[in-house]
């Protein structure tokens, strides 16, 4: 049974969040490592090429000056020599990077030196870096494949580990939800591990123990007070019968009846809390039971049963079944008629006490709807459900706040769903759906 509804935000599974985080982290690490290795290797290739070209020029210049021949691939004033090396400012050796690519030649590193003084020819050596850069590209491809393989292995492992964590958290969440729904015996129990999840589970169980003790004390106190008050209230009612007729006697009798009704409500709540109540099921016509319950309230209420005409139930409305085919045409349900009447009468009394007329009761299939045209249920009641001795708002009028609590407890006992809402055009709407 759902007495009220809280909106639940859409959520993604923690398992896949952690798996996505692991995948993103693995990708970032792979990219960072790949970029660092690529940059470092490319710089090392260029440094080695410059050193090789520099040393080759030195050797080739020595051979050229001794024998006049070119060695180690040296050239004199080659056409492809970069402009910065064509007219060096001194006779020292210089290097330059040439990014020009032609077929398998390039990028390259050039080293050059004058063969003599100013105006002399330039001897140059070219070192092709294409093989080394091809090896670098293969290294990049290998790292990318390795990263993808590592990512493919890391994501399932992360999802599996996150699934273990999510299952433990879900177990704690389900326990907390059962406790919130009223199952005070729900416990998470021992959990694997000695981490934060185990601490949360232990804390939830301790909270449930403490809440259960508090509620048991409250319920026992309510039951004790109700039982203790029942005898003196009965004595007051008997004493009121001995008073001479008059305004004082009527006022006192009315107050004693109210007090007796409160005591009876407290006793009923204590029995519901203790689980001492058991429904007695019978096959009954739903429309007739609802109409009789409305008549017994003595309040002017419009009753509508699907397939019949309208009727009014009140102090002088007779049976309240109206004209036409009759309430007996409504669905026949298997339920406890006494408890069903209790629920309907409490909802009708609550609508008259806290709402405004007209109060309308409609029956269709297995559903009973009670609606008034007052200020509606307060937001606090819709959010947290009915609470004892709490009417929700000043404009809702006076009362003990027990009517809806009892209706909710009786509906739960019948396995029915009691939903509280506000109509779009104003007024409180209580919807009771009986189980099939």
C-alpha cells in the first residue's frame, strides 16, 4: 500500500558510473603516457640525427682536406641545402632541420661547414630521419593497441568490482526502504569487508534498533493510556446520564462522548500497531457497504456508484442507495466489511471536518474515492503521510489527527492502497483501491 508518493530522481547505476570513471582514467593515462613517449622519442631521434650529421661533417671535412675527395655521403653546395647553411657566418660546423619530405627521403637534419675561408664552398652532410620516424609511428601504433587492450581488460574488471560494491549498497538501501515503509524488523545484517559500506550497514541497523525501541515505547504508552482512560471515561458517561436534562447535561455528555471516541481511537491504533488485528473476509457488494458507511456518519454526502444514479446520505436520507438500479449492481469484493466501513467513515468525517461541502463519494469497480472542495491536504501531509495528533495546517480545522492514521492502518491490514492527493481544481481526494 502506498499512502503517499515521493518523486524519485532518475539515477544511473553506481556500477556503470565507476566503470565509466575507470575507463576515462585509463584513457587519460594512456593518452598522457603515449604523448610523453612520442615527444621524448621524437626529440631523441632528432638529437641523435644532429649528432650523427655533426660528426659526419667532421670526418668528411678531414678526408676532403687531406685527399680532396668526398666521403660519408658529403656534398659540396648541394641544391637541397637549407638557406640558413648556404652562407654560414663563420667556419664552424652548423646544423639545421629540414622538414621537406620527398618519397622516402625526409625529414632530415643537415650539417655544413666551409671548406676554407669566407667565400669558399660549403661541405654538407644530410642525415635522413625517415626510418627512425617510421619506427616511431610503429611505436605509436603499438602503444595505442596496448592501451585499447588494457582498456578492454580494465573496464570489465572495474564494472565487476563496482558491481560488488553496488550490490552491498543496494542491500543497505533496500533495508532502509523497508524500514521507511514500516518494517521495523528489517536489518541489513553482517556485510563482507570492513570498509565504509559495512559502517553504513551497521549504522542503519543501529538506527533501526533505536527507532524500533522508540516506537515500541510510544505504542505501549498509547495502549496503556487508552486502557487506563477507558474505565474512568465509561464512569463519566454513566454519571452524565444521571444529570438532570438541560444545556449543561447536553454539553457534558457531548464532551464525554468525544473523549470516549478519542480513547477508542487510541485503542484501535494500539491494536493496529501491535499487529493484534486480523481481518474477517466476506463477499460483500462494495457499493452497498460504502453507502451504509456514509449513512452511519449522519453527514450530508453525495454517493455515486458506477451504473447507478446519484444519492445523498445524511441524517434523513434513509438508506442512501438512491434510485435506479441500486448500489447492489456495483462490484462484489472479498474484504472485511467492518474495517471497510471504518475506512470510508473516517475519510468522510475527515472531509467534512477539514474540507468544505459538497463532499462526494464515488464507487467504481474496486475503487472508492472520497473528495471534498476545501483547501486540500497540506503539502506536509502529502509528503510524510498522516501523523497522529497532527492536522497539518490551521485552515484544516480542529481534530486529533487520528482519522487518517486509522484509515491508513486498516487499509494496510486489508492489503488495500490508500492514496492521498489534491484535485487540480481544489479539494482533497482520498482514493482507496481494494485488492483483487
